[in-house]
C-alpha cells in the first residue's frame, strides 16, 4: 500500500528530526578541534562539487546560469568557511579578567532550514556550515521545485561530516517536501531555531512558530547613479550584477535611479552593455508578463534570460540582449516594472538632484524592499554617507555589484546567503546571518562590588502597625454592625467609639 505524499513527507520529517536531535546531543560534546575538523571537511567537499551542484540546480529549476551558480556555491562553501574558521564556538569563547566575566558558548540544538528555489544548493551548503560550526544539527526543507539539487548538496555535506567524525544524521532533509511537513517542522518540539530563507508566507510562519527564528524580507533594491560617478564603470557593474545568475539573488538591483545630468551617457552605456529599451506596446506586453495581477510576480520569469522573457512576452529583441529596461515615473503594485522581479528586467527613473533620488529610492523600498539593501555609485563620499545614514536599509553597497557585494563576495561584509532586514523589514536582525546567530552565550560573573543592604526603618514599621490597626477597627465595626439596628446606629458613630476603646488599651 502506497502512502499519501503528505503523509510520507510528514513521516520523513519526523524521522529526520529524531535522528538529528540524537546526533546533536553527541555532537554537542565535541571539542573545538573536532568541530573544526568536521566543518573544514564539509566546506572542502562542497567546494569541490560547486560546478556539479550548479549544473543540477539549473537543470532542475531552469533558473540562472551554471557559471554564476558555481560562484555562489563557492561563496557558500569556501568564502563562508574562511569567514568562520577561526570563530570560537565551544566552551569559553571570551574572558574579561578586568571585569571578572567569562562567556561560554552553547548550541541551540536542531536548526530548521528553509531553502529557496532561487539559490538552492549554495544556501543549503551555507546553512549546514554555520550549523555544524556551532554544534547544532540541521534538518532542511527544500523548495519543491529544487528538491533534487538541494538534497544532493546536503548528502555531500552529510557524508563529508560523518567521514570527519560527526554522528550519523547530524544533517537531515525532507526529500518529499510539502507545506504541512514544513509547517510541522518549524513547530516540532525537537527543533530549536529556524533559518527561513524564502517567500513571505514561510517567513511569517517561522516568526509565528513560537521558536527563535531568523527570517528575511524581499529585496526591491534601488541603485542610484549619482552625477559624480564613473558612468562607464558604474553601468558595467550594474549590468553585470543584474544579469548575474539572471537576477536571482535577493540583493540584486531592481530599479535604476539616474541623475538627469548623466542620463544620456548612462543610457548609451546601458545599450553598449546589452540593454534593450522597451517602449509603447512592447513595454505593455512585458508588463503584463511580469505581473498578471497587481503586486503578484509571475514565477515563470524568475531567473530566466532576458531574451527568453522577451520571447514569452511576444517581443523581438536582438540576439545580444542581456537585459530589458523600461523608463518609469511611477511606483506601485499596479506598476509591474517597479516590483522586485528576480530577473534581468529594470525600471529606469530619472531625477534632478540628490533629494529627488532619496525620495525615489525610499518610494521603491516602501513598495517591498524596506530593510534589505541599496546600491549607490558615486565619487562623493559625503553623499554615500548621507545615504548610509538616511536610507531605511540594512546594507548599502558603494561602487560595486550589489548582488554579490551584499553577500560578501566583493565587499568585506560577512559572507552569507541569508541577509537580515532588521526592524525596517520586520526581522529580528539586520546582519548577514553567520555563526554568532546560532550560538547562545552564558556568562560567569564574579561579585566585584560591595553592597550594604539597609534594614527596615522605624517609620516603615509604624506604617505596618497603623495599617494593622486600621484593619482591626474595620473588623470590629463590621462585627458590631451585624448585631445592631443599622437604622439607629450608623457606621461613623461605631467607628469613633471603637477607635477610642482601642486607643485606651494600647
């Protein structure tokens, strides 16, 4: 008898959590040296399979570019490893002799990892590495459209970990994912923290699970080409970034905001770099393809090449076309080009000055990218700093590719495939998620200050005695009134008599 898919999914999840929980209890006793040996082995195994996993991901999802996904896998393995290899995550991790405080790390337990279809293998590798480095187990729920490649990445990580001495089952997964199983996973009593990278619904579910959770928001990233920038260099970076893996990274630029002073030059450079400008009926056709209903992105365009998207919309473009651009002057759910498109499609906005640029960027972020990222190309450090201070984002990339700069490939930001949006985006952190988010810290603190605890004063004692007397008077009055005719004797008279009697005998 063959079981229902959802039942199989649920049972597989429960089995994986049970194994990971048991394995984690053993793994928690590992020394820093043994943990580091496991993490190094996993990183090396994943790095060696970067291209293979990229090919699997593109074949299964039809999204992105093999060469670019290879780079993402390398960032998720080697770059992440290099950034965490020296982190202390076992035992005493910090001592402050002057203040007599010692900090000890301890793991959460089992991590629930939610993986998106846009970056399936790189995110799986990344989450496994930071979980293992912090002595946590992990159970992953892949996206249904990227199951095979995600599970293959996890198997590579698991086998390398076990060969390096980790307990069997320390890395688990659901090979037949379903929404009920994923929902149950993040609520399971033996899951202790959630790393949710995916759609808004899953992130909200993670935050509503009653567990500690790290979720991320959408990234409707504006890029501002300020008039002082090196236009030729800036435009090449923007195009290379936008077309990287066909726009599937959440930190990829979504709308270009250009100063009027440099617009003509910028448009010329965009065309020189393979941009095709849509006008009239062509713009309307692509707009309908981007968003069939207000505010809703058509998943069929995500991660597809520009020429393929044009073909889907019924628009003829030159063979060398790398991205599609439409000029816009409005922002809203009913303006498809202003949405986060996760594909090589740009909206282009023209502004007269920096103040207009700020307003335009904020309007775009308010549509769906608050808290995530913003990119600026400028040679004026004061303008860059002003944007850094005033924009409602958690990271602002200057003169680099936003897509891979935000994840740490071209900047010194912490290499990460999960980017927090802070309170701007309703997230618990604005950081690039890494090992420090998956450890708890307990503190050993010695007494260093002498404190004299004062004894109760006489006035305090008198207050207590007076309060007791008042209670006694009220009690006696109540008893008297029960035994007399209240029409002839009122409570005020009885109270005065009782008070005099009590004073006489004190």
